[in-house]
């Protein structure tokens, strides 16, 4: 299966959505590429540091929040075109300034993907 280049995957990030929250941070992804099925959320790196997947919650646009650890081949997360998903990360407050995030998922249709995110928190 052909890999999806990082410059295409960057388009999934909703620019300006990276924000601090009471107990961590959140960001949004919008599927502008093709329908997909997320079969696993395998991790997240914040500024080069690995964040435990148990700290991540996925919130679909029209669905209930799900711990990232519960997204699996048996319980996948549908990600149709134009759908938005918010990732909320608890216990990781963000300092103002630039941040780089790498989101690791397995998409059933294409395999493992690393979604790069770069933005600035005001």
C-alpha cells in the first residue's frame, strides 16, 4: 500500500486549534483526504516527548468521547471525509510558544500513519 506523504497528512490538522485547557491541551483534526477507519491510536509525541496514550481522549464531531486506548480493530473510529475529531490530552499543560506534535495512528485502509502538527500557543 502506498504511504501518504507528511505534507498531505499535515492538512488533517485544523490550523489554530491547538489550545491549552484546564488540565492539558486539545487540538482538532479534520479529514480532508479520504474516508478512513482508525483501527488504533498508538501514541502521541509532544515536542519530542512521548505522551502516554491513556492521557488521550478522542472526541468525534457527532459522538461520545472515547479514551484513545479503546480505539481498536474491534472498536474502530470511523473518520469520514469532512468529519472532525478533537484530541484532548490530560495532564500536559502547554507553555506559550511553538509546539510540534506527532500523532501515531493505524488506519485500516492504509496502515500506520504519523500525523505531524506544528502550531503556536498564544
